[in-house]
């Protein structure tokens, strides 16, 4: 995956979003690293879509403090 395709993947349905998605170069690099490590990219896309439509993530996406 190239950095140039990251923005397209994350904003493919940008017409339905209430908030705009701005992707920095560092975020693109991090996404490419996650892709090559074999992490589930669908989880990231889902989280970005939730942020773009609602503006915040539900509690299940936040880290737990033990």
C-alpha cells in the first residue's frame, strides 16, 4: 500500500460525513506500517467513519484503565 492511497481509502464515502477528515503525512506513514504488519484495516476505517459522522468514538474504542 502506498501513502497516496491511504487518504482515498479513509475518505471513500466522504459525502455522508458530518466532519471532514484531514490526513497528515505521519498518519499516512502509520497506516502503511499497520498494513504491512498485517493488522485489520477494517477496524481503522470503521473508527475513522465513526469519528467523521459522530465526532467522537464510543466508549468501547477507548482504552481501559486498570
